[in-house]
C-alpha cells in the first residue's frame, strides 16, 4: 500500500506531470496524425521543467510552510522529553549508520542532539517504522546513530511501528503520555505535524530542523524580498526540483489529513 500511495503521489507531482508531458510528447511526435499535439506536449513539458528549475516557486512554497515556526534556541526547562520523527532509512550491512539515513532524518537527529545537550536528564523518543518486512525499523537506525554520536542508550526510547506522521504521534503517546515535549521535524513538515498533535491533544514545543527558505526571506520588507526572489532566477539549481517535490508532498499530505479528519 505504501509503494502504491507513493507511486500515485509521484505521478501527479510537478515532476511527474513534467515527465508525462515530455514522454507523451516524444511518442506522439513520431505519429503522423498526432505530430502537432506531440510537439505541443513536448513544448509544454519543457516549459514546465524550466519554470520549476529557474523560478523562485520552490522558495515561495517552502517559505510558506516554514514561516510560522521560530527556531527553538533554548528549550523550556520544565520539558524533559524530545520526540524526533524519521524521514527515510535503509538497511545495508557493512555501511556506517550515517550512510543509511536520509538527509532529512539526519537533520532531525542533529537538531534533537543539540537540544538534548541543553536538557539535562532528557529522554529522546525516536519514531519511525519498517518499510520492508524483515528490515530494522527507521527508529532503530536512528537510535544507532544517536548512540554512536554519544547519546546514552538509557536516554533513548524507540517507537518502531508507525508508518506515517499520524501514526508517529499515535504510537509515541505511550512514551510521552500527557507531558509536554519538544517536537523535532523538518521545518517544512512542522505545520502538518503540529496539526496532528493538536488533534490528538498532545502538548508540543515545536523545534523545526533544516530550514531552507525562511532564513533568507523572513523579516525582509516586500521590496527586498521581491529582489531576493528575482535573484533566484539567475541561480537555477537542481535542488529547486527536490524542494518543490517536497513542498508538494507536504501540501498534499496536509489536505489529505484534513479530508480524513486527522487534523
């Protein structure tokens, strides 16, 4: 079910639509009767790709997701638990654990460790289930990383059964109970994560990790922000494609959760 959901999501994503347009455009370009349509699809796909690559659309979409949450420089002294959500991990024997965790997951863990150093006697709850049967859970890989980075295993609790953001919170409640906790997740994921926590009546202290757009755009007046966005036209990067895909994933996930009354 997970792979089917991701396949459908990818198919209707900005890059998925781009690939479909270009692919059908190429195929129809070799068809005698539909050559004109093929060229139009090919042109449309190429134009969409250039917009995604060159325009500041990725920065605007991600900034809108990140803008509501301040970095947590110092955690409240009364809070004693940290919940770190997973992104992605794999299991490959013979490789160090840092090579098995996604960039998103490592970013969350690094922020979790930073806060852990500021919170004497804190407990870190890592949450993330198993993608393939027989493999180690994402949370177990995260715990391995924390231990190798010097965090005591006595201060780590592993929730390794959840398969999505909603289940991350649902399954972690047995460790968090009714206490307030620091929530660590990527900045652009925080809106949906905190909405789920509110739905489940859980007390969060948001600690967004891995800001991408907010630090460059937040606090600028309209003129300076417009100039900053204009500059981005002259700095195209493949990272724009990755970020716009992630923003799409978050917006789609947020409204899907609203539809299912999970937020």
